[in-house]
C-alpha cells in the first residue's frame, strides 16, 4: 500500500493522473508490475525531454568549424606502415573488442524480424547481415592470429528473435565463447500533451533510447566490466546494416594511437551537399556530428578554396574508443532528440486507440552526442565504394539493390587483385569472393 501511495503521489506531481485511474482498475499482479515500472522512471528527465520538443535547435550563437582529417588514400607509405603496426599490436594482444548495434527491426525493408536477420541477395545464395559481419571478424581473427570479442546489442523487442536466429545458424561459425549479447535500454513514449501511453499489456509503452544508449547499456548490462576484466583497451562500435563496414581497421586504430585521442571515426565524403547524412565538425571547440536535418542549408553548401565541401565528412557510424572513453560516456547524460510517431495505446477505461496520424514522441540520443564531452577526435577519410554500403531503405538510395552492387563490386575487385598477386583461394571459393581484408 505504501508503494502504491508513493506511485500515486509521483504521478500526481507530474500530471499523469490518467495512469492513476488505470492502476485502480487493475488486478493485484498487473498493478504490481505497473508500479515497479513507474518507480523506475526518471520523471524529471522525461519532463525536460518533453519540453525540448517545443524548442527549435539553433546554432546561431555557436562557433562551428570544419574538422581536420587524414585521407587514408593520401597517407605516405611510412605513415600507413606505422599506423598499421600500432593497430596490429593492439589486436594481436587481445586488447580490442567490437560492438554491433543491432536493436532495430527490418520494417523499412519490408522484412519481418531483426534487421541483422535480413538476407542480402549477393552471389546467388545471398548472405544475412549478421553473416557478413561474422565473416569480417573471422577474417580479422585469421589475419591477426587472435579471436576478437564480439558484443551484440539487441533491444527488448528483438532480443529473443536475434538469439534464436544466431543459435540456429551457429553464429555463422564464430566462436560462441567470444560473443556477448546485451539489451539496449528504453525510455517511455509520451503523447502530444506529455502524457504516458499505456499498451495493451497494461504497461507503459517504451521504445529503445537510440544508439546513444549504447554507452549506458554497456555499463548497465555488465559488458563494460567484462571488457575491463579481459584487458580490453580499445572498443569499436558500428551498426549492423553497413555491409562494407571494416570492424578491425588497423590503420584507423593506429592513427588514433599516434594522435593520442580517446575517440576516432572513419568518414566518407558527402555525395552532394544535401545528402541525408550527419557531418563531422567542431562546435565551440569540441567535436560534434550535426545531423542532416539540423544542418543549416547555407552551411551544407559552403566550399573551401579547393572547391570541396567545408562540412563534407560524413558520419558512417564507424567509431573507435579507448575503454576509458566508453566508461566516461556511459556516465554522462546525453542530449535527447524526439521523433513524432504513430503509437497505439489504451485509454483509462481500457479501450484500445489506434491513431491514424502521428500522435506521440519517441526519445533517442545519438551515439555521436557523446563526442562533445571530449576535446578532440581523430578522423580518417575512407572511400564510399570500400567502406559504406548501408541497407536502410526498401528502394532507391541505401537500399538492398545499392548495397548488393557495392558489396559485389568491392569483393570482385579484391578477387581480381588476389589472382594478380597469386593469393586467391580457388579451392574454397565457389560463387563468392575470397574474404580478405585489405587494409
């Protein structure tokens, strides 16, 4: 009864009386479950996030500057060899771990299930996105004579399906002892008036808190402690949907070590000023990524003396951190962005309401929001045709068709080079390229 009264007092304080009416109608078990959920909510934080939906993002008073970068293609032979040797040593010493953000569903692709279980139509038989990533890591393991620990972040919505899928496919030959799966944290959904939505299960509706929640989820799940106990010094974080993602790029790693930075990222040049990608910059002296929707049009079109875009370094979610940087980011409150979406709910009388138009706010932080808490970042410019082939849209740009074309073109080129240099594995290569990472 004390917990019930405490919960009612909290709900009244934050003008959520409609939930009180529902609680009083529930049986004891459902009531207990809902009370536990409510008591785990930071209502002050939720109020601030809702108030932010009414504010327009302004950069007028901020000092925004282009960010320095190194172009991987233009590194000298001595630079690349030095970077590669530094990076290789870390991986060979077992001080490197990889995190794959795989909490999303494949809905936009017309796919039922976690996005990582989507099958890309390549080389006749096709490959699952998880399969492509596993191949990437297995090749790095073979090349550097080690086994990289692979952390996979799922969501509450897709965790069970993801685990079942990976077990069914035997983790695509990856050593199960070196795979850790953890679940992303969530935040409540609010309607246009800042009220909590209740789902058919009589629980407050929640949604994953964006890829910025990776840091806190690593800490809360115990994965961060596991990394530290295993002597991990560097952590790579990337998405599940880029089929050309290099998760063990020793050049990027070596550059970060030599530059003595805590965070580093790989970029590619924007295809055009209005491409829908975030761009790297410095804001008020700190590294930042400005999302395409938030970048003023005049800034997006600015060019330098060489005719290149001043803000042309695209974020392709290819990020590298020291373990200390992950720990620091996991404890820092990040900025939350809102997305206006359609969400069904039940009213205080228990009737389901299915909206015909967007009716509620989902809150999420972006992984790059943490960059602002650091003084500097290392940027290595890669090549779109070698590093960036995302599977995001059902058709058009960044679709399965474009990803298939980029993937096959890249590996066909590697196959040709392998044959020229006499290291192509004919016996083990039937209808697919010889998987070899050329750093």
